[in-house]
């Protein structure tokens, strides 16, 4: 018989095997006339046959399951607690894994990097000038591919129903090769298409292909009309492809629908070194390290600084691993949340450990008896171990089930701009994580009751158990305090954030984005536009909108605060000594229409805002914000001074405006300069219309749509939002993590208080007789109550002290997540400590009262 | 195991294999045959014999079948398989080498 056959028989033909064994041994005994010992002989055979250890294990498991089934209450509480803990931890881990840990969804992702211009004086990363990109690509030796993405071109699709704006990107022909992606349909761009005049081809995202062309394969090779020109559809990207990067890298426009070749002029024109629209991706050659690539880039930066000092003197090049770049600003938040849920889990584990200790104490007699009967301690240990493993396995399985249900629910609530959210899901990596967690808890719980019970004589067990329980409670309180502090400062930070005065009105404002078609612009290429046409359209539209009942005023801006878009220019002030070559003052730049300040409610601090008399033919004017005035004029009055940017003409400062929070509620105001739309040096093809209403802003939306359609039937309108929604969305991430952490902290508080209650109840039950005697010999009930509460208070105080120390140390790790509050905020810490102390006292009050009610007669009778 | 002398590891297996070279035997028969061929030096007890038999059967050296013992009682008979014979040859040779080596070592 071969081993596996034997194993099969032993495991699955058990009855037959046992019957034959019995008969065989019985026959032997009869023939030899020996007496007794049949069972021992059979047992010794069982011990050697195939699968013997497995059989013992199954036996232990069966025994454990039976034991647990007999103690249903205990099993339910332990498994339920474990399942909650493991489920919550697994759910959070799934998110962290999808966003932070999984390799990027491209082949050999460790060779991918993003390249940035680095502004040497302050180290900030900047997007890349087309001419610089051209030279980087030509001069570098470390990269298999280097490809640029211009994320700004928008295309107006006509000929397929209403005109629609498609989010577009102009990309180097080898961008998709760089990412190792193959087209789902059709072909990739070819090098010949990446030149001006030959680039009328597009690749569509699968979503756009399905949405606009019903995913009809025969559309590939046909033409579509974009910006009134014909483009040939050459390829369609696979359904699951997305350019993974930070939402902010593309000014919030990661979901491109249409790609065209970048088609840079070769060689590039001089002005293309002073504008910085490109995101650059690179794939390092196999075997090239990041450090070597960086050395290569440093050499190129040095060369460009010498050749083009005006533009590149202060610019280095930075290679950032793509994986790192993508998650840089969510890592802290996610790791904090995972740590938070981990702490809740540990607190819950402490409760289960306490339960197991209580059980072990109750079973002390059973264990002693079995040891006396000859069971080896190892055998008993194995059995307890098996029991805790069964608990852990059940908890783990339920936990996974919870995670499978919980993950989609959590994903729906994730902040909208979380990168890689599509990759979050329960997979083998998550299951491996859960298995490890469950096994670890199983081992831990197996050890806990052993620690005090199996070492030495029975007498000291109770004492040692008490100490262990005390330590568990102290740990629980400490963890709970850390969590409460974290949640407290985050909540305070969120409140501070929401209380920020953004510098403009947030109520009764409706915003929507318009896309001006080619008749208003010169294509999308940084060209000079048609100011007169734009001004006429803008005036017509604003007039119509103002006539809508419920509308108070309307105006345009190119970059709406909290809208996710921005732009800046270098400027010079008239009469000031010239800066060294390559050094500039930079301010954010905001083309707005007359009436904008009044509409959105930005106060005029000095001088005036813009009005209808600021036209393309009138004096060129500019308004600056308070930050800019303070930074560049100090106490002096800037009104009447002149500055210039984007062209040779001087612009006169006519007003100083209040500061606004543009990038985010929590971002400090930066210098800003406003220009009338009619006088901008270039065309901003996607203005936002801002409408102030007297009624609920959403109520005028339909009328606004009609007004736009009547004024410019070829002008698509999208990205409709009230200012309230934008403000709310701006605090999205902060709200998400605060809500989660607060939930964790609440769970921690609850579980820890249950733990304290359990331990104090146990202590009281152990000392019941003692309390009875104390009362019998004259102690007041109040004194006994105080005795118990003091003991609980000592544990809680120790836990709070340790928790405070830990919170002080861990605090700086979350400092970057906080706005306007220190990580170890004294007021918050004081409040949460008090809350924790009160809850701890409440949790121990019931057991204490029970102690105080101990009947002295019971104790005396017992003695 | 006999009190007379401790059985060396593997010796029991070898003795069982040897005892089965002539004919299939049941448990008691094997014990008797071993006592017989070792002139009573080894007296194998059930607690050693049966685990060894089952282990060797699972290893494929022995095959078993139920038959009738001399007392008209049903008993499980073991016989050598081809693998068992091969094992016996190899083990006998090894044993011969060892015992020769031991003998010469002790005389030296």
C-alpha cells in the first residue's frame, strides 16, 4: 500500500480500518492468551500510521469546537469581537494595499518616474517647458522612453448630438509604449504623427469610445470632428487603462477622453522655454538606477542653465519615482487610519485575552485534574492552542466576509481625488494579510492563558493573572487615549478648516464652466486669442443671465477659487532695478470679467475693481491682492504703479483686493494679480461663469443652460457646482479621515470600557469574601466602594499617562494632516483625558457597587 | 521487546521481513517465528509488533489479507511484497557489513 493510499484509508475509511485493527489485535490476544492492553496496542498502532498527527489535530479541533459550542456565550462574544476587529482592519488594509502597496498597474513599474523642473531657490517642483522637454529627451542617456503630457487641450466634439467638451491630452507618440499598454482596438501613435501638421489623429479612452460611438469597432479608422477639424480615430485604449498620478498633477483632470500627438515643433521655438505646461513621464533603461538617472539629468540641467540662463538658470531637474509621486500626499492619512484601526483591533484583542484568562481560571480545576491523570503539559497546551486557533479562524473567516461587504461601502465614501481608488479590492494579497493577522491572534491568545496557568504552582496563578489583566487594561486605556487624541485634533482641524473665511461668498453662488470653440481662439496652443469676440460673447451672455429671475449678477473668471485650476506669470515692476538673469518674481494670474469681484464677493480694499469700461481698447489695468501688495510694496501704496507680464506693455495697478483661499481652504493666500478678460495676454478658453442668485442657486440652472445655448449654441457647459459644494468638496479628504478616525476612537472607547468593566467585575468577584469581612469588621460600604474605584482609577490613570506620552510622541507623525491645530493640542488632550477618566469610572462603578453590597454573613458562613 | 537485549533501531523490521520469507504469517505467527529463528533471544511484544507491521504495510513492504488461522479463527496474514524482498536484501547486506565492522572493532 502506498503512503497516500494509506492516508486516504486512514482518514476516510476510518471505521473499516478501526474494525480490522480491533479484530486483528483481538485474534492475537486470544491466540496468545494474553490479557488486557488491547487499547494500548491499538493506540500505539494509531500513533504510527499515516496521518497520525493530522488525526490528533482533527481530534483537538473537534474537541475545541465541542468545548466552544458548550460555551456559546463566550464563543459568540470572542468570535464576534475578533470578526469585528479583523473585518475593520482588513477593510482598511484593502484600501491601503490598493493605494499604497500594490505595484502600479504597469509592467516593471519600478522603472517609471516623473520628471519635473525643480526651482532651485525654494525647491518646488514645476511642470516642464516644452523646449526643455525637447532637450531632455535629446540629451539624456538613462531612459528607454521619455514622454510628455500636455493636460490642457480641450476638444469640442460636434457632429454627434449636442456639442460636448472632451477632456483631452496632447501626448508624445510613445507615451503608451512607455506605460507598456496595448490598444484594445486599432493602433498606437507612430513617430511620424508626432510632428506639427501631421497630428490630426486621436486615440480614445474606452469610456469615451463607448459613450460617443457605442463602442462600434468599425469607427476605428473613421474621422471625428473636434474643434471644427477632422481627426482620424486610430486607436482605442483598453478599458482598465488610466494614467495613474496625483489628481493635482493634471489640475484635477486625470480622466482624459481623447489623446492627440503632442507634435512639438522641431527644434522648438524660443518662447516654448518660458511656459511650463507639460507633465513628463520616463521609463528608465533596464538596470539604470534612479541615482544614475538623476546624475544624467543634473548634467543636462547644468548644460541648459549655461545655454539659456534667462529661463533655466535657476532650474534643476528632479526625477521622482512614479509610485512615490502618486501617493505622496495620501500616504500619511492612510497609514494613520490603518494604525488607528489596528489600535482598535488590539484593544479588542485585549478584551478577548481577558475573557480567555477568566475561562482559564474557571478551568483551572479541569486542567489540574488532567495533569494529575497524566496528561502532559505539552498536550494540554496544544489543546488550549487549538481552541484559540479555532476561535481565530472563525473570527478571521467572518472578518473576511465583513471586509468583502465593507470594502465597496468604504470605497463609495472615499474622497473623490484619492489616487488608484479603482485598484482597491479584496484579493489574495488581502486574504494573505488577514490569514497572518488571524494566525497571529490565534497564537497570541493561545499563549495568554498559558502564561500564568502552566508555569508553577496553583497558588500564585490568581495573582499573576490579576497583574496580566491589569496590564491589559492599562494598554487598552493608553491606546484609547492615543486614538481619542488623534480623532480630537483631527476634528478640531476640520472645524478650523470649515471656519476659514475663504475671502469670498460661499452662499447663493452657482458656477459652471464654458468651453469656447475655435472661433474664439487660435486653437489650443498658447496662442493669442480673439479678445473682441470673447468680450462680445461674454457681455451678451452676462446680460442674458442677469435677466433671469432670481439672478442678482453674473461674471466670468478663468480660474475659480477651489475649482482646481491655476496659473501664474513672472512679472516686473516698473522703475525697479532689474533682477539678475533668470530670477523672477512670480504671481498667480486671474483673468476676470467686469463685475466679478462684486458677484463673488471679494472686497475691494483700495482703489477699484473692474467694470464695463475696462475694454481691449482702454488703459491696460491690473488689480492685485493684499498679499501681493504687502509682499512687493510693503506699507507703500501700489495704486498707480505699473507692472508687466506676458508681454511688453505696462499695466497700471488700479485696485487692491482682499485675499482669497484659492488652492484649498487650508492653503495660505499667495500673491495674485487680476486682469480684465478683455486685456489678457493670452486666451483662456475655458472660463467659469459665476452667478450670484437671490434664490436657491440650483434653481436657476435650467435658465442658465438656456441662456448659454441661446448666446452660443456651439459652447458646451459642464462642471456645474454651487460654491457651497466646492467648499464642501475642498474639505472632503479631511472630513473622510476625521469621520473614520472618530469612529475608530468611539469604538476604542467602548471596547476599552467594556474591558475595564470586565476586569473590575472579576477582581470584585475574587475579593468578594474579603469585602464581606471588611464590612463585617466595620468598614463602611462607601469605603469599600472607594477601594474598588481607587484600584480602577489607578489602572486608568496609568493608562492615561502612558497614552499621553505615546500621543505626544506619535503626534508629529500626523502634523501634516492638521490645519490650525498642534498635534498635541493641550485643550483637546485635556478634554479626551477627562472623557476617558469619566468613562473608566462609570465602567468600574457597577462592579464597585457590587463589592460594596457584599453580604458579611456570606463571608462568615463560608469561613 | 525482549528484556534480554534491546532491539537495535531497524532490527525489528529486518526480523519481521526475514520471518516472512517462507510463508505468509499472522501477528502471533510472526512473533513465534522471530523467537524461533533467534533462538529465543528476541521476544517481540504486541505493542512493538503491530505498530511495526502497520508501518511496514503502509511503506509497501508487506501486504495483508484475511485468512483462517490454525484455531479456525479469522486472522490477518502478512506476506512480503516485491519491495519487501528488495528491502530485506538491502537491509541484510547492510546488517552484515555493520556486524562485521562491529565484530572486528571489538576484537581490535
